[in-house]
């Protein structure tokens, strides 16, 4: 069976973030923060209980990456929040 092209327009790609977040956007961002925080904690826990120095170093690196992502998300949200308060 061949798929026929869908009628209608393609979703529009944004070149910059929208001025206001929807509830769905907010919930997804909350999930992303939770996932990164959880991954960071798991990496820290595993590194603390690991005896192999190479694996411990990789777990620490992975935890730091998740911490950076968490902080980047917070920074974007704080910037967005400050911009909205100025309007």
C-alpha cells in the first residue's frame, strides 16, 4: 500500500522561541529538567560506588554533561521569564 501525501500545511519551523510557552511546552520542559537531574544523580551515585578509575571518570563526565544541560535549560527559562517580566 502506498502512502499518499498528507493534505495541509507542514508545521512551521521557528527561527526564535515564541513569546509565550503553552502548557504542553511547560510540561515538556519540566520533564527535560527532571530527566537531566535524575541522570546526573544516577551518574554521581554510580561513580561514587565504582572502583574502576576509567569507568568512574566516564561516569563523572556523563554526570557533568547532564548537569550542564540542566543548567542551560534553567538559564534559557530564566532569560525568557525575565524578558516576559519586562513587557
